[in-house]
């Protein structure tokens, strides 16, 4: 099991290490700055941290020594002619990077390749470990992009990137709100693959429109790469045919709403969710923080409560706030109140690793 966590928070990146059964903060970086996402590249061990500095913009840093030192590198940039639809009959506005919402390493044979998803809805590729970036023009130029729109943010964004472990030329991305898209040629061409999803926030005649679906998070099972899970704004969906079609999983207790999902790296039928009260409220149901786990592909669920606060808990877990290690044994999640919990037994019991961190946006094992 992995003994190190990278925790991205509103006030910096915190590196936690497990020793003698306890998790402790062993290092801090960018203290006081908003770190929105971190990536630990399994190929060469490099770490990447994305920052959002408000007036000073989005920044990206790389570490090659496990976080002891950091080097600022390039961030994706839109061209002068790139625009974003505004709607309501208003003219489009220039596209400008407002958030790095996804970072993913390329395949095993693609040294230096990284993928980045952004708000406002651009996918970018780097072949030099982030020193330079190129927009994936084939996706950006799709006519359907004009119908994408923002969910939790004012503009649409790419938050999930899945690189197929069998063939790194096959990619899937999830967009809020813009559906799920697939490329089988390294990003040269794309097709939308949201058959089976529905959006009840739209008029009935548009509920099945593939280009306006709102997947909150999409994950792929590494050991069974045709299996995907999505936590959608309107529930949980599963695909067993390479994200081509989707089946609704309707019986998730205590709520089908949430943001985060994790799948076991070898067992595609086992997945975890952190349910919440939908829309205007967005807090744990009845003030009790729980994790919902299925081990049979969504036919049944167990509600995991052991070690989690069950009274007056108002922790929301963002879409990148739940992580599972490569062994499939240890899980961790962090919340908007700065709570961090870890389980060493696939979620049967949880332990607070740190209750007093700043608000947490993302958690990943390193």
C-alpha cells in the first residue's frame, strides 16, 4: 500500500507520510497559495502541482525530488482567435485559462507526455514534461463545443482524462457540462459517447442530448479497461463497453448525488462514492458523512460509516477529493472543511489522518 499522500488545499500542498501507523505532515509547499490539483507521475516519479493565484493567474510547478524543490513550468494557453460561447444572444468572449482541472500522465511508452484539462473546456498535450503545451485542436473545434456550458463554474471544463492502459492513443475525457468524448488516434479525431445518460436539469426534449451532459467525475478500471464509472449530476452511471454506452445505477444510498468516485484497480465491479444532498444544499445527507461502496457492479451498496462523523458533519468531497492506491487496499478522501480520512481495508473502517487542514480540493497517492 502507498504510504504517501499529496493533498491539494486552499492554502498549499501538504505531503503526508504514514509511519508507525500514523499519518503526519512531512512537507509543505506553496503555503498560503491555492493548490487545486497535484499529479504524481508513476513513470519517472515527477510531481506536478497546479495553482490558482487569482489575479496572478494559473501556475504549474514540477518537482523531481519528491517535493523538496519545485520549478515553475509553462501552463496551457489559448490562441488569440479562440473564443468561448456566452449564450443569451451575446457575442463570444476570448478564451482564457481560468483553471487547470485535470492532469494525467501519458502511457508507459510516452516519456514526457502529459495531458491537461482546463476551464474553459480545452484539452492540452505536452511532450516535454510540461515545458510547453499544445491545444488538442480537433476537440476544441468540434461544433458541439458551442453548446457546452458551465456547471459549478461559469464556463465548461474538462475534469477527467482516462488514458487506456492497453493503447495510449485511446483517450476518454469527461466535461462539465459537455458529456464524455473518446479518441482512438491520440486526439486527432473525437466522438461523443454518452448514450444512456440523461440530464433532468434540461427540458425533456433535451435531456438525452449527449453534448450537454454533466458528468462530475469519470474513472476507468486499470485491470478491466472497458469498465468505467461516472458520478453524474443526475446520478451514477456505469459502462462496460469502453464508455460507449451507459447504464444508470439508481439505488445508491443515501443519495445518488455527489462529485467523487473511485474504482478498484483490478475489480471493475467495486467502486466507491461519497453521497451528498443535491443542488442547493450540497452537504452530507442528514449531517452524516458516509461512503457508499458496491462490490457487484452497482446491484447493491454498503454504507460505510465506521470512523466517520455521523452528527452535524458538513463535509463536501469535491470530484478529485477521493483516491485509491495502486494496490486497491488503501483509500483516502478530503473535504471542504479540511478533514482527511484514510481507510486501510477498502473502506470498511476510516481513520482521521488530519482534521485541521485547509479546505481540500484534491487528494492523490504518491
